[in-house]
C-alpha cells in the first residue's frame, strides 16, 4: 500500500512539471517558475558583471566577455597596451559606464575587495589603474585559475596574447643583465678599486668615450662590446635616457637601468650581509672567539673602527666583520660598538673570551673604561699587556725566552680550561 502511494506521488509531480513547461511554452509562466529557470531561458537577463551564482552559467558568462566596444576611441586606448596587444581580460559596461575584470569577478575570493570587481569609474587615472591591476598578484592568481579551468587552451593565446610570454622573456633578460652586473661589482671589490668616477655617470653619456665614467661603468661598457645581452641592455638604456633628457621629463618613471650608484650600493649591502651571515655561522660552530678593534682615518679624516673576530675551526680564522664610523673616541663608545656588532651577528657575548687592542689610554682603561668592558664581557682577557711584555722580552734578547713562553702557554691552557667549564 505504501509503495502504491509513492508511485502516485511521483506521477503527480511529473504531471505538475509538464504543465508548468507547457504554460511557459505558450508565454504564460506559472507562479512556481523559479528565477534561475527564467534566467537560463533568457540569457540576456543575466548580470554579466557580477559573479555567476551557478557553475553552469560560466560558459555563457565567458562567451559574453570581453565586452569592448570599438566606437569610443578613448576606450580603445585603454583596451590596448603600449605595444599594441589587446587586454582581453577587460570589459566595459555601457549601462554603468564602468570597467570590469571578468576574470577576477569569477575567480577572486568573495572577501577580496578590488575596484575592477565592483566596477572602476576613475576615468581620470584610468591608465594607471589598469596597469596596477594588471600587475597585481590578485589578477595573476585569477588568471592562472582561468587557465587551469580551460585545460585545452594555451596560456599565451587565451589572455593577453603575447603579453605574458613577453613579460617572462623580459624578466629572464633582466636577470641575466643583473648577474653580469653583480660579477662586475665582485671583481672591482676583489681588486680593491673604487667604483664611481668624478665625471658624469648619466646613461645618455655612455656613448661618449671622452668621459671617464669610473671603473664600474667602464667595465660595463667594455663587456657590452662582446656580450649580446649587455649590448642590448646598454642600447635600450641609452635610447630611453636620451629621450628623457630631450623631453626634460622629471623622475625616472618606469625606466630601470641597473647602472646607477643605488644598484651598486644595494649589491654591496647584500654581499656584506651574506658574508657576515657566513662568518657568524662559522663562529657559532666554533663557539668561543676573541675580538679585535682598532681605528684608522680615511681620506676625509673620519675615524673608522674595524671590528675583527678570531676563532678556530680546523684552522685559525681572522675575519673582518664590520667597519663603523666613529662618533667618539672613549672606551665606553668602543665597547658599545663591539656590543652592537655582536648583537647584529646574533653572537653570544658570553662566548667572547678575549680582546686585542693597541696600547693607547682609552683602550687600556686608564679612564675607568676597562670596568665597563668587563661588565659587558665578563669572560674576556685583555691581550695587549701580554703582547707588549712578550715583545719586550724578545727585543731585549734575554735568554729566558723559551722558559717564559712555556710558562705562559701553561697559564693560558689552565685559564681556558677553567673558562670552558664555566661556560658549560
């Protein structure tokens, strides 16, 4: 009896659906007709500038886009890049007079807020807005999702034409140029030469052989004579720089040459950081180390303090880790310099077991600075007095040099053993 009732209910349901379809066929939709069914039957009523609610609506949504009218010349400039490629991801709504990215409308997260999802109407800065969105991570991720969905299509032909492939090729070439520039900077630093010249360093003067551009730019120009990649880069930089010089435009804009002093300084800072991290890792493995500090003056009579660390692995190492401009000459200031350098290298102060300085008064604590040094570095042992006494014994030619060195060696061994036990 129960099965019979179920069969009758199914029959009644099928008859009701059939009657509703017949009513819609003659143009009289019933009250039970759903909104989704009406939209599917009238695709023109879909809102193609909002996220589709159903996955089945994706084909009609992507078939509608991109909507790019050809009657407006201003919009045609927006729809095309500077190199002439078409921005196929961009659509224009004639009703709202706004620009949309239909790729981001579909594949962006619901929590993502972007003007090209809700509608961009900043026509005063339209070119800047379009370029910023085109380079944003949100647009790139949505484009990748679109390409994954269209598995039978190629990424280079679906969106932007050759734009993506040209961008990747440009990135590859710039990486090759930057690698050559890094090698030139390393060679100049290895030979201990200066980088910059005393005359003009502008890119539009690179083709003038009568100007001394400095070691860095001269090596770059020399390399460009035999390397195709560097030659193309120099030619492009020379043309853009001359064009900017003739038009007297302010600022660099999007012009990147990699030949300025800023690039050299950034490369040197990066190399310095890598070297310091490598030395710090070796010191961590050696655990104990000693510090040496000394000052000297440069050509401008500015005092510079050199900080050197000595440590032992399989061999004895002596590494320069920092050169700091001195603002004072007191022993307290030098202690603070050494402390800051060790903190930057993430080295434990308690593992510093010795210090070596010259014999001047501010280094020897004649003004009470040695007590401060012992406060920060409790396990250190000053070696300046020991070195001076040793040199005095050797210079006087006394015959007890051998016995003195042996007793000094045993004293050092006993002291290091006791210090190592305290550290552990």
